[in-house]
C-alpha cells in the first residue's frame, strides 16, 4: 500500500527503453510515475491541436497517458507496473505520413473549425473522393500489437484457450461499489451475501491511503489539522469493523466498469474481467476530480487531489525538494497540502474558497506560503517541467497587468469539489439529471429529497441505493464522514 | 477569456469555442453536439467533459441544466479489448433467457 519515497541510492532499479533510449528507473512505481521521475511528462500530444499531454487522473480514465508497451498499443501507463526490460514507445507520431506531417497538422489545426469535415471537401463527389483518400491517413491508422508479443498482448484469450478462468462471481444479495466510508457503512448494514468492490487494493476510500501516509510521515503536523485527524480516525474505525462481517466479500483493486440491464455488473481487475449479479446495488463510488474550465486546463502537471493521492501513495511519486502549488479549498485542499509538505515539497497555497479559518491559522503558524482572495485565471505549461499559474483578484474585475499574480511550480493540485460518479446507474436505467448544486449527474429524484441516502427501483425490479459522494455535495460539509 | 484555449473534451480536443460555435450553428441538443464535435466519444467516454458540457449548454440556452436530455452512456464505461470480452465466461441468466431485445 502506502510506500515511502525511495532514496536515490541502495534501492533496486529497473532498466526500461523509452522511444529507443534506455532509462534506469526506481522499481515499484507505475510506468507513468517512472517517466515523470525521469523528467518525461509529455506522454502524448492531443490529436487535433498537438498540445502536450500527460497523466491527469491517475486512475485509467483520461486519454493522454496511453503508451505502446512491449508491442501492445493503448496501455494505461498509470496502471502499469514497471518490469525489467520493458520496451515503451509513445504512440502519437503514427500518422501514415509520419511525424513532420503531425506537426504541420497541429500548426494548421487552428484554421479548421469545428465540424469542418461535414462541410468541406464534400462536393463535387469526384473531388471529395480524391481528398478523402489523402485526408484519412493523416489522422493515423494505428498499429496492431506486435505478432511476437501476441500472447502477452491478448492475455485473456491465451488464458481462455488454456484453462477457462473463473470469471463468474455469482449472484449476490448486494453489491457495494466503493469501499469508502459510505460503502463500508452500507456493507456493514447488509445481512445477505455482499460483494464489496473498490479500485484501491485496500478498503477505506480515496483519502485513507493519503491520510495513513501523512500520519506515517515524521513532520505530519496532523495535530494542527483536527479535521484531517478526525477523518483518519473515522475511516480507520470503519475499516476495522469490516472483518467482523463474514457475509461480505471484499474485492480490492477491482472496479465496476459496466452495468447491464437488469441486474448485471461487469468488474475489471487489471486485465481480468468478471461478471456479478445483484438484487441491490449500493452506488458509493465517490467522486471524480474536477479541474475546471480555464485556459490551459489540459497542461501536464495539473492534478486533482484524488490523482495526487494515488500518485503519492500507490506509486511513490518523488516530490522532495519540488515546488507544489495547491489551489482550492476544503478537506482535500488541506490534505494535499499537508501530505505534500510532509513529503518534502515546498508548497504554495492559494485558498479560493471561504471557511476553514482554523486550517488557515495553522498554515500561517507553519509559515506556509498562503494567498487568499485570488481566482485562477489561466495555466501555462513552461517546457517539460514547470506549470505557471496566473491568478486575478477575486470579485473585482480583472485589473491592470500589475494586479495579476504569477506562480510557478513543478506541479499544481486543483482541489475542486469533485463530481459524483454516475455511469453504472445510468446504464442500469436510473433517471439522472445534472443538478448544479450537487456538482454533477445525480438521480432526478434527488432534487425533491433532502435526506441523506436515496433509493431507486429500476425498471427490472432491482434496486440502487445511492450513498455518500455519489449524491454530490451536501448542504453541510460531510465529506469526511 | 480566450475560450479557444479552454479544453472542454481532452480526448477529442474539443475547445469551449468549438462547442459554442457548434451551438451557434444550430446544434442545440447534447446528442447532436456530441455527434458534431466528437465531445464525450473518446477514451474516457465523457467522464471528463459531460457535466461541464451540460452546464455550458444550460448557460447557452439560458435554461435549467436538469432539463437537458443526456446522451446515451452505453456500457462498458471503459475501453476493453475483444480478447478480454472473449475470455468472459457468462452464465445464462434465468430472467433473460426469453428476451432477445436490445435496450439501446
């Protein structure tokens, strides 16, 4: 689980090849973090504008961290552990015409408005065919897995041929998706057979690993942040109660990736797929990071707090001596700040939300660089290594240039309020609506509800119980419940 | 603020300006905006952009975001390989044995 950052000497290293260059990386990290440590943050370029992109969500969702690994295309680099002799290649220079054409396309993309392919080059038909034959290959046509690696590229097929894997988890009374505080609470209340899933290896939710890591650091200052200490205590207590329930089967490192009408769930653990059925689904999958909409919001080096926790605790991202900028407010803001500081990073804080007086006082006491009354206006990438954030005064209209504030850092953490996870209930038939006060897609019925949890009956008779952060932001701050 | 540098959908490189322009061209439903711009059709399947797009659409329409019809979010929520699906050993479901209809 939580592993301390490795000192440079005396620890095992593995040699990997990245685009033909040999790199000696610290063992025990993910591929994305190993490359980050080597100063390689730009893992790909966006395919229209050619903007540099890197790891953002660290949980296998975002698009720009895909690499070709050992001859296999589209490997999620943030989920892939290193091994000796790994051959890694970027995969966005693969247009039919080669890398120079890719660069030219990126430069020219600004003159191609949205939807141009529906309007241009369509008439007359004979010319249209001439253009299409030349335009189509420009986007790249992809490359199949290398033949020699086919067995490794297609592990499921290889295994299926040898011995049929046990991929049917069976029928459960309840499937709880997410083993955070709400998921644990729901699982403890279940009487029948229960399957508890979480994409972390250990139960406790997205913040527990970070809180444990913080508590294990020498200069954690946990005593100065009572909300963090209390959150850790509550989560540890909830996790400690789990073994007492024999009817609950916990499956770590696994996530529900599809819901099939009326009562089926597809579960992925690594490259392994499993199916399970339920009578009640408890949807406690928590929230996803929101970076927000501002110019440069895709700059590599920008993370949400949940991604940061994963990178620091799961992959042991090295931040000692690095400069980190933390923007936002709330529990995740202070947890990110305390954890980065405890791991040796120089931190600058920009509090953009109100409240948290006692935490602000603690930060001032600790002599952390702290700014308030600012609004994030823009982020610029500055080469491979730095991000530069531009702030303007809050409330007032953007004033003259002098009133802007520029802060530069190795990485920036944007602590928005997060948006509730929503996809599996939608696929199972739940009626969702975007409620802005909740921060994302939640059941439409929630608009009329003021109580905590929410229960829905699906068209097929199965039930979904919403719990915790999947309900969005609650009126009172119950995030750490 | 330069909305051409605000990326709404990272997977398909759709900027906020693209989205607004598509709306101005008459694509006023989320479904047609998705088809026209490619928004939400990439690797993340809309996890990064769908709620932001609905909020922006509500601003453009000057309407309640709760009233905006969502696009269909089909399973699976993450890309899989055919090999992974082929390796699945799915038992017959008693309630499903007689229905062959597609829910899309």
